[in-house]
C-alpha cells in the first residue's frame, strides 16, 4: 500500500518497522483507512490514511505528521465553507 499523506521519509521508515500496540502490547500492522471527521456542520473524508492497527483489538494510531496534515486540511476546509 502507498502512504500518500505522510511526507517525512524518516516517519515512513519508523511506521514501516514492527511495533507493539501501546495499549495492549499486541503486534501492529500498517493499514490504510478512510478518515471521517465532523465538526460545526462540516464533514471531512480523507481516503487511504496510513495508520498502525493493533492485530488483536483494532486500536489505531497515526504518525504525528499525518495528524497534522489532516488538521490543516480540516482547518482549510472550514475556512472555505
């Protein structure tokens, strides 16, 4: 799968390594999800967002750079609307 939102090569390397879930300790895998957020009457849908997902319970975590990119997209969307 392509990691389209993450732009920092160092973070891509970190995300591609095996990690354990910080909540339950299970192994995680890189997965792409559709991220949906709703606030103040606005909805934002972003497809193919890279996350780490816990194999046992489905806990999901995203890189800080991905979260910041989503936040900036949501802010820009709300300003335009």
